[in-house]
């Protein structure tokens, strides 16, 4: 499954989900490297009503 994490305040990384750590962070793999960071929440859909 493809996941996106944030590392620090400005860097986002997207890769294949490897696992979760005990403190709630997510591990992902990109090529040969594994990154650990905070998961990015999925965007909520905006529903508009036509009047």
C-alpha cells in the first residue's frame, strides 16, 4: 500500500508501507531506503450542493 509521511516540518516522502512503530509513526520503503515519520491524514472530500 502506498503511504505518505512527513519528516520534519517541510519534507514529505511517499513509498510502500513497511510497518508501524510503537509510538504511532509509520515506516515506508523507497527503493533501498526505509523512512520513518508521521503519517499524513487523507484529504476529506468536499461536497457541494447545487441550489
